[in-house]
C-alpha cells in the first residue's frame, strides 16, 4: 500500500514538474513555441461605470482566476482554448456567472450590478464540472468565508447548523458535532475536503470530523442522494469543504485571524499566506484553538468539556494552458475531553477521578484549563492529495489521488494516562478519474471511475470492531443538456464494495470471526431546472442512492468509552437504498428572495439498532469492562423507512430600503418506520423543527468614514418541541422546545483609499442565558443529577465572541 501511494504521488509530481517546465519555457518537445491564450478585460460598476478594483474573476474548473487592479483591469494567461465557466464577483454586487469562449487572445469586459442579496453562485458538488447553482437541479447551499466570520460557533458543523436549513448536528459537547442532512447522518452524509472524501471513524457516536473551521474558505452543502458522483455514503447528501485554493494570478494574499469566546474562554489563532505568479501557486496555513469547560445556568461549568486542536496545511501547484496540477497536504491534531455525568449526590457538582480510584469534587482551576483529563480522545489526521486536470484537445481529463491516515486514541484509565484503551489506525487511498467529452451543442457528456482502498488496525487492548480491509470501485456516465432557460441532467452508476474482516482471538475465545462481504449497487438520478422568468426558477430531481453497511454495523462487538450500550454487528446486513424526490422554487425580485423546497425519501433496509432479548424474554446485559455495571446489548437490524419535509429561506428587502433585511429560515423533517419498533414508528435522531428570523441592516457597501460593509443584526432562534422521538428500548425521550435570542455587529475598517485594514466581528449568543437541551445532544442522556432531579447536561449558556481579521493583498 505504501509503495502504491508513493508511486502515485511521485507520478503526480513528475507530471507537474514536466508540464511546468514545458509551460514556463514556452517550448514544445519539438522546439516550436506553445500557445498561451491570454484573457483580459475590465470589471466595472454597471450604473456608474466606475472601475471595481479588487473584483475577482474565477474559473472553478481550472482552479485559477485573477483580481482586478486599480483601473479595473484583469489578466489571466493560464486558460486553454475552449469554453470556460467564469464567476465574477465583488462584495455588494450581484455575482455574474458566464460561459466564456477563449480562442487565442480574448477580451471580455464585465459590468456588475449592485445587489442586496447574493442571487447566484457556482457549485462543483454533485456534478462532473462547475455549474451555476441556479441551473443545478439539486438543492445546494453555499456558505462563504464571510458567512463563517459572522457566525459564533465552536466547530465547522456547528456553524452550518446555524446558517443552512435542513442541516443539524448530533453533538457530544462543544467540540464534536456530526452532520445530519434531512434527518440522516453518520455514514449517510459524505464529507469532502479539498477534493477527496474525508475518512475517519464516521460511524462512532463521539467521533467528529477532522476539519479545522478556521481554514475553511467555502462550503457547499448538497441535500439529497449524491451516489451518482460519490458512490456509497452520500445517501443523505454531501458537505464539500474547501480549505486550500490557489490565489488569483499575479497576487499574494495573507490573513491573520484571532477569536475569543467568553463562555468557555475559547481562544483561537489562524494565519495563512498564498501567492500565484505565472501559473505557479503556493500556500500555507496554521491554526490553534483551545477552550476550557463551557457553562450553563443549570450545570455551571461542565467539567472536562474542554478541548484544543492544532492544524497546518499547504499547497504547491502549477497551472497552464494544458491544465493544472496541485499537491495539497494537511495535518490535524486534536484533544477532546468527555464528561460522563458523574456528580456528587448531595451537591450535584461534577466529580473528578484521581489515581487510585478516589473521586473529588471538581473546582477552581479544574474548569479553566484547556488540557483534558481522563476520559479524553486524541485524534491525528494526516492527508495528502494530488489533484490534476489535463486539457486533451477539446476534451478534459481530471485525475485525483489522495492518501489519509486517521489515528484516534481513547484514554480512560486515570492510573495510566499514557496508554490508550482504544486505538483505531485507519489508512485510506482515494482515487477519481473523470473524462469530459467536448461539448456538442447543448449536450455535455462525462464518464469516469472513483474508488477507495482502506485498512483499519486496532492498536490497543479494547477492540470494538475488527481489523479489516475494504476496496471500492465504481463507474458512472453523466449527461447534461442546457439551453437558455432549461437544464436537464442525469446519469447512471455501478459500484462494488468488497469488505474483508479479520479474525481476532481474545483470551483464547474468538471475539471476531473472519468474514468477507460484497455489496453491489446500481444508482442514478435525473433532474431539471427551468427559468420560468428572470425572477422565478423551478427545480425538480429524483435520485436513487445507496450506502453499504459500515464495519461497526457488520461486525462490532463491544462498548465505547462514554456509551451506555454494548453493540453487536450483523454480517448479513444489506445495503441501504433510497429513492428521493424533491422539488423547489427560487424567487429573486427587487423586494423578496425566496428559496423553498419539499422532499420525500423512501429508504429500503434502513439500519438501526435494537435490543437483544435473553432466553427469559428480558433485555440481555453484559458487564461494563471498566466498572462492572450492566450494559444492555443492542444488535443492528434493518427495516423500511420514510422521511419527508420542507425547507425555506425568505429574505424580505423592500426597495428602496435595500439596506434592511428580514430573513427567515424554516426547516421541518419527519421520519417514520413502516412498522413499529418496540411500539415506536419514529426514526431515531430526527431533529426538531426550527424557525430562525433575523432583522439585519447592511450599510456602507462602498465605504464611508473608514467603515465598509457594516452590519447590525438581531436574531430569534426558535426550536419547536420534538415529541416524535424514537422511544423504542428507552433510547430517546421527547424534548421541549426553546427560544434563543442572538445579536451581532461587524464591519471592515478601511484606509482613505478604501482598502480594508482589518475586520471586526462581535456576536452574542443565547443572550437570555436560556438553559436548554438539543434533541440531538448526546449529553442529554447522561445520568440524573440527584440534587436537582434533572437528567443529563444542558447546552451552552450565554456566550459573547469577538473575531479580528487582518487581510493583506499584493500584486506580484
């Protein structure tokens, strides 16, 4: 495996170096000069004709772009002849999406209209090449860097749940949030980070994603099955996180960001630098975040909810008329503490375990430190990716190879904090090859193959899943038809996953029997987007997706640190398959912007866990290996399930009061089994309905008195009662609703020439200090506080945050 990875990366570097040398010298192998088409033009204000210095033109498929200089002009020389989709943007103006035909040296000017809302973006998620979100048949939300700056959160998924309807998170304290899309999560949501699927231990309740939110430049959220492009694990949708992107041609950029949050004393620091000159690109970034124990009105400081993480990464690449080649790497290192709900029975205060088995009440400095105590996790995730695109005549070939290693250690022995109880060592190689045929009128055709090879090794005494190897391979064909108003796209795909579980003997007994399984699936989708007018756009899509059972579902045999159940897998599980239909409408007028959608999802062989009964018909139990307490035994099973719901975003911005926005976000999901499970038909982990309304004022889009892009916001965040809990086997309980009030203010501060010196963002969360529990919080089910009678731990109380960002930009 190591030799394969090394060879793949070596080939990528060799290709990159050879092509870079050819392009930089301007010579072909025959000695004749190669052709470098040059695209130039100006970007101006459509109403005033003023030059928009700092406006950007970006080509998503080529991963390159340029920044307009002081006279509004731009220049890029790294595009090949042919058609290229361009995104032209400038803050405060409507983004222009246009297909440009480059044939030799080409001039193309753009005039941007001032806009009060962002109406259109480009997406690369769920399709083979870039497309306007307006033309995409599927529901796609774009979250940009500025959106994340304006949001107070403790991790990247936490930020998404506050901005994207239909996205929720199963949480274990402030550091761990697992994404759920339309009521489905775990391995049903695929995380893509910098061109490859993120592979950690997504199956675990207390396993978050290994992505640092400070490094994120852009997030695309695709809601609905995306197995056509990604294969297994994209049953619910895709969250595509982009951290490493080349700087625009002829520029060097740097950012410094710092953050502080009052509730947990969270402190964070981030810095990056990136540049591109004559097609050569490079970037580097690093970050640090640490938080002490968070607080709420009922629990006070929640002992050992602390965490800290470090992250570094970088990019080297070259772009030319032949295409591009980028080599990216990142290293994420995180320590997370866990609270298991142990309290003093008389006072209700949290207990701290000492060596030798003694317990004392936690106090003082126990809450202010950021270094977790037992139990805690240590996660290290390393990733390197070679992402390449080659222009072959009028066709294009994309080749991506990635290697990642995820090492997750769990520590639970206070007498030996250097030896992990559990240690998962996961190694993954991902590949993707996609070939795009030349456009034929309105038709575009692509085909290709994606796959994965993965091995897991247990390196500690506690073993929940066996050592295993996994091999995925899949092939697809994708077709797209586009006219001025209509876009129709679809395709088919076939996948095969081969799983090989290893035998494990424990004290002479067989804990894991060896097994092999193959999962084959045929998937597809078809959808359409139609512009009814320049204001109204209609969408509809139907897709079949699948998810092969993960290793925990197939073969688990044990209990995790922090769980209250003993899990047993089933080798005979079948793949989950879904058939989802969704339809939506988009309205963008002078006074109102609306994005609303309905969905219905029918899932066959939905995997869940149910209790195991003993010979007497009672719940089976086993002794907890740590303290001997009884744990109920659960085994994975399957049944048919249905989910349906509605999502809406409504922004009222009455002209001529364009600075005023009344934005409303509503989401509702209902999930049901077709047959009751222990007298409950409700699916587990379905989030509560939620309604967020925000009154916001945006001022000084063009800058005034040293201020630019000033915003002031007051937000009402209301979560409804969740009375449709999965009450089978006493695993979930109903959750009362709650109402939070939030506020924020921020602005760019500029010099006399309008250049941003720094940006300042202030936010207040849960200003009423409401004590509440999210329905998807795992801390809700921790033991009862005997002093108060309240079960579990409550979410974070009142919190204020401040973010300071200093940008630097140079033409080189």
